[in-house]
């Protein structure tokens, strides 16, 4: 079945002549005789938050690991910022490596280092900055993700699950990347912490102009922060688009995922303005109105709300 692709809108600040952050064409991935991906195609647009979903064992994390070079593809091409990562020089890969950040599913923090030392690690690896300057920047990144100042002195084992996720995010953002990879960012978090983390990702992606590639099972995260969703099934991307567009497709897995009981619950929790835009985008539009807009008119604009509360035990 061919993928049902839907073009993402070009943002005003996006340079249309620049290559997409990620282009995957004809990807083949295998472990021995087991084929995970076969002729998988996917393009990620600059500035978008793309959610990647699929059943267990569909190869979502394998796709991420292949894009960032942790697994060699068995066929096809992968381009990041227009560079074929399997044909690139060492210098090209070093440049690309500085332009992306990765938050792995379990955080992958160094257990014997403090949070500050974990966040400082990319600076020590990729820059010649003075140690004092590195730690000052590390503290800024820690604050950026909403962690309290004292968190920098703690070891990962001393952090709650949500704090570990934020610490790992701070490290992923250390070098001010253009592209952010998230592997199950809300996995293992309680509903309130997951909602807060969704809001953090949404706010950071907008304020920093990030392109976000997010693997998730969390339907509430998809509704809260994703511009588009790509669905992996049958060893390839079978469809991509907005959630309303995907719900109209006929693929059985997509229908069960988005129109099943949990999908309906997530959809009902996402109350949208009449124009169909998400609340935070509507607020941004309201704030862009001229200064002579009356307070009465502004009061009619939708108020910015945090990511939607989830029912206890929701995926």
C-alpha cells in the first residue's frame, strides 16, 4: 500500500530552497533474516513537530536509530539537512551531529555524573570552551527545561522520572540544535507529568524554531503538540498527515488506533476553537493583533491552556 502523504504548510520563516531536515527514501532495515523496513519513505518538514506511531515491533525506534547512525541501513538512502549520512565525510557528520539532539526513551543519562555534568558533556565533546563557561551554559539549559537550580548537583538516581526526562532534554538541547529526536518522551510518566512535558516540548519547539521527530504511543501527546503524524505499518510509512486526515484513511490499524476507545477519549479531551486550530496557535494569532485592539476584543480570543489533562492510566 502506498503512503498517503499530506504536505505540511510552509512557515513564514522557512527557506523553501533549503533541503528538508530529514529525507528517507527506499529504506530497508533488517536483523538477519527478519526485515523490519522495506522501501520506507519519509520526509520531515522544517519547523514541524512530527509524531511517528506504529504497533509494537513496527520499527519506530529502529528508524530513529538508523537516521542518527546507530544502525546501518540495509538499503535506501537517508539524508539529514541534505547530506547522505552513509556517504558523508567525517567533517560533514561532525557538523550534522551538532545540529541534532536526541532524547532516548530512558534518558540515557550517565549515572555516575551529576545533571550539570551530563548536560555539559556535549560542550566538552564538541567545543573548546572554558570549563567555567560550559557549566554556566549547562545551568542555563537546565533552567530552560524547568528544573530547579539545585537539580544540577543531583545524580540521575536522585531524580524523579519527570526530572530525568527534563535533564535528558536539557542535554539534547545543549548545543542549540535545529533538529530534536524524542523517543517515547512521556513513557513512564504519570498523566500530570506527561501533560507538563508535552507543554514544555510544544513551547520549546515554537520558541526555538525546532524541527521535532517524536516517536510515541501517547495519543494525548499527538493531539497536544504534533503538526503531522506518520504511521508505520506493513514495514513502511503507510500514511502521513494531520490526525483528522489520518482518521479518514481506510487502513485497519489507523482506524483502530485513532477511532478506538482510547483514540476517541484523546480526541474528546482536545477541545479546539471553531476554526480548528489548536488553542496555543489561536492565542499566538490573537497576540499578533495590532496594539490598538481593545481589551474587549482580546478577551474573546481563546486563552492559552496547558496540554490537556489525561485520564488516569491513559496511554
